[in-house]
C-alpha cells in the first residue's frame, strides 16, 4: 500500500488500494511526500526500486535527518483551503479588541480566505460560554480564562488554547472622585471594587496591589463583577468605590468626570497580558486549515496594531457604534498614550497599551500561581505544565518569524511591583 501511494497509482484522498479514504491531512502529507521523493529521485525506475527495497516510511525517515520533511508537510497543510471559511468571532467592546477589529477592517482575514464576522459580546462569562457551546468559532478572552477552562475550574475540563495575546497593559485602576484625597490603599478597607470577572488578570493584579499595601484582599474589600460598559454608571451612582478594568473604561470615567485614574496597569506589571485570542481544542481539531489561516491573520493584525506608526486613524474606526461605541477622543487618548488622568494632569505614556501578539508562557505561569494563591486553582496544579499546554508559543513564534518579527524569548523575567518572577522557578 505504501509503495503504491508513491507510484501514482491511486486517486487523491485514497490509499494505495483505492478503497480506503485518507483524512485530508494524511492525503496532503502523502502528496508532499510523493512530490519530495519524485524531486529527489526523478528516475521512476530508480524511485520504485528504492521503494520496493526499503519502503517509503523508512526512506523518508532517513531523509528527515537531512531535509525538513515535517516542515514541508506543515507548510503544505497550512496553505490548504480552510474547512470552514465563514467564521463568527466574539469580541468585547474594549480597546483590547483592536487587533481583531483592525484585522477585519484591513482585510487580514480575507487575505487568508476567511469570511469573518465579529460578534460583540458584553461580558466575559457570556463570551466564554458562547465559545464553549460552539456559538463562536474563536473569541477574545481575558488571559486566565483559558487556564481555568483547561484546568477544569468549575468542574468541567474544556481544553483551550491561547493563539495570541491581543494586548498588553491597557487597563486602569479608577477611583470615584470622592476619594481624591484618599489615595493610599492602606486606607481602603471596606471599598467595593468592580472587576470584569472573578478569574481575570484585573482581579489578580488588584489583589496583588492590595496585598502589597498590607490589606487582606479576601476580607478587607469586596468585588462586584460588572461588564466593562457599566463601570462608569456604577461609579457615578455610588454602587462602587472604584474599578480595575480595560480601557476605555478609565478614560471614559475621566471624560464624564465620574472618577480619576489612580494608576494604569503597567505601573503594577509592565507588559502584562490582558486579553487573548482563544479557541477550544474541540474546535481546532476538525478545522486545522481554518485554524492556521486565522492564526496567521491574527499575528499580522497584532503586529500592525503594535506599530505606533499605524495608530493614527485607529480611534475613528474603533469608536464606531458596531465596535466600541465610544467618543473618538476617549479612545484616542488610550491608543496614543497622551491622556488626562482626572487629577489635573496630562500624562504621556506611549505604551499605555500595546498589541504584541506573542504568548509568553511566563505570563501564564505567574497568573496560574496567583490563581493558586487565592484558591481559584487547586494547589497541586503544575503551573508550568498548564502554561505549556495552553499557550501556543511554538506556532506563534514561527508565524511571527514568517512575518519578519522577533518574538524574543519564550519565558521573560516578569516584574510585578518590583518583584522579579522567574517562570522557570515559580515557587
């Protein structure tokens, strides 16, 4: 059967006997292998003699020491037609969604043969459930959620992958104006904070900040899960004392004079991951060509958005009702990093938000460690193993290099409020 496969005596998509159908991936691999052998051994008689003598499998195995047979297969498979060209992708109406929105607007997905429809979803739990239930093909999601679903937090294991980090930084810790003279967190006992989700990096960073100030994050403050679109209204009606959330929530609070920016999230953890682009293993498995096509487009979109030279004009696109539905001036202050802080000053922080797509595992290891610290994740979970399972670092690296970008090391030394964290020694 193997020899016949490479003698050209079979129909595409079948094995050598013609009676058994191969999977699309196996058929593609067979075609690549056949073309490779034909190129190396153009004489049909010689090629058939070799195949009869040692067989295709042994011959290819020997050649793989010299030639990237696996890489050739992967490239051919990636360029195959998407199994599902029409996709519904979920996004949250915050600036973290910039790569998805600009990728659609600039045709990055269309160039990969994909017809992408972006579906606006107001909250994190809802967008998670829509993806798990198959209503969404892929979705934006705050980083820890993929770790939680893969680890089975809540009782059900849903293996999930992080393709890219949609954005770094881009969050604010905002307080109501009545606290203008109460900016020392040691005095915040009894405060009510809004967060977008219990298992979010916002919650974890806020807890870290409060603990460093000497408060007990479990007992001294309370948390309310609030959709990003409702942060300001809850602040204005005194339902909360502050919130830690994605932009443009903080800038909108300043714009409406409902609150002030106590600090931006990069002051806690510079370069921290915010939202990620996720897909479940159950969706990826039957759609490998669609998956890699979308992955490639997402990398392109992230790299484009990350370049400051491409930022002019983005705010006008993002501000549209179908996307963030916010005043253009509010989004512009986030995107450019020149913003009013509500304290009477105009700040200039060019990397207030960034969109580098590379999913460093070290980010996930720190987040998983904090989830264990606050009893959101079982203490026996191996944070490094979980990060390796979730973060598609190898694929992202290859696609970024293909696009001419250097992603840097897999594991960075993460610095959180001056504390250095080495993912290779997480304890």
